[in-house]
C-alpha cells in the first residue's frame, strides 16, 4: 500500500452532479414552502373543481371541465415558472443567498439551469395531479401530446424569463407584491376561467397577446378541439420567451 493512498484530494464535484444536487435542493425548498404550495397546487386545484362543479361562468357548449382544464394547466405553469420563481429568487437575492452561491464552484449559469429544472420537475407534478383530477371530473382531452408538450415548454420559458427579470431587478418586497398582483390580473383576464370572447373586441386583441392567454388558448385548441399545433399562440410564447430571458440575462443583479 503506497503512502499516498489516503491523501485528501479536495475539489469540486463534476458539474452534472452539482446541477442535479442543486435541482433537488431547489425542488425540496419549493415543495416545503406553504405559500408556494398555495400558488402551485391548492389554488389551481380549487379553481378546477369549483368551476367544473358549479355553473358560475358560461364556458360555451360541452362540459365545463373540457374548457377549464387547459386553462388551469396554463395557470399552473404560470404560478410555478413566474410567480413562485420570482418570489423565491427575489428573496434569495435579498438575503445574499444568490451572491454566496455565485461564489461557489457552481457556475451562475448552472445555478439558473438548476432553478429551471426545479421548475420543470414541479410542473410535472402539477400536471399529473391536475390531469388526474380533471379525468375524475369527466375530462376527455383530444389532440397531439407533442403539441401540448411544446406549448408547455414555450410557456415555461416565457414565464421563467419574466419571473427572473422581475426578481433580478426589483426589491424582494416589490417582487412579492407585483408577482401576486400580476398572477391575479392574469387569472381574471388571461382566458384561464373566463373565455376571451366575453371581453370587448378591442380588449380581446390585447389580452390575446399575453403569455397566459396564448398558452391557455393554445392548449384549449389542441386538447378541447383536437386542432394541430397552434403556431400563432406558439409564436407569441416564443417571442415572450426570447424577450424575457434576454432581458433577464442582461439586467439580472445578483445582490
């Protein structure tokens, strides 16, 4: 046995292992946060069950759940990728967590990658839960799963960019207030529960350009009407994703 067998060999772990560990940590923190669970799980579930069971909003012909389920899936993506991520990242920035992590062996781009992967893991859990509940309520989706997947990925990118932009430029308290306010406004006016055709014509055109409207309407076209890939809505989401992620990368402040 050589003398150097037990010589310590300090060094950073391989990059994929660091990203995986940070992703697991981010996911656990997200799922343990009561406010985040309220936004990501409880509110979408209650809205789906309530508006499917009680005829409060005229959703057109067919079962209410067929209209509501795609919109609630879009709301779930927004609650995690935008609202939850903006608030959590904003307070991490305020308390100096991001600054310390930025000085660790984990590169800053890898930290953001881990946050994005955490969002995707959470969204998978949300979608599985909400889909199971929707099926129990009598949902009968149609359409191409690949089109749905592409819309969800584009929506996640769009909302993540906007959430990181807000968290990286505003103070934590301002981010908390603004993210929750935007969540409520888009819940009402984003075509999630109330159909866009219930709004005046001029307002419809503006609301249709919002990311949550594009995602909910795109998912509805595929899952409710069995349409092929809605390229117009996908294009809107892609534009929001490029603008949001680009602005976040340029203006994000780590402290």
